[in-house]
C-alpha cells in the first residue's frame, strides 16, 4: 500500500476531524500531496493539496476551515478539518500527483459524515 489514509468518522456539525495519510518515502518526497472528496451523486473534487515545498491550495468551500500540512519526518500529509458542515460529508481520498493536472496515486477512501 503506497498511500494509507485514516481518521474519518462521524461528527456533529461544527465539530472537527483530522485525516492523516501515510505515504512511502519516494512518493512523499517527489509529489504534491492532497485530499479529494466525493459525495454521493457528485464528482470527485479537490479539497486541498500541498506542494513539496509546503505551499497549500484550498477549495473555496473549505478555506478558513481546513488546514493541510505535511510531516517530513513521518511522510504523512494531514488534513485538519474544523467547523465541519453537513455538506462536507463525503468519502475523502488521499492523493499524490507529480503535477496538478493528473493524480498518480490514490489512497483508499475514508468516510467523513457530518450530522446536522
């Protein structure tokens, strides 16, 4: 397994969750790391990504609420999700991509459910 995600769960609206994704060293050091999500009946969408130099990008819908970070010591990318809303409910996928146009590696999804 090259990307191993964990941390999903059920939380009430306004609550917080932290997702983590452990990557192999070669993938982590060479790729943009990110999180995507897919809600029922919707297309998979970018949530946040972070470059090898630590520069983040966020979807407008999560700006100010979510924070992405990468831990070089553990080859892990984290997504801290605060002030969760029901519309954040989705399966979240960790991803690694060499450039922004194409995802090269997907992790298994982890379910995030926000109850209102």
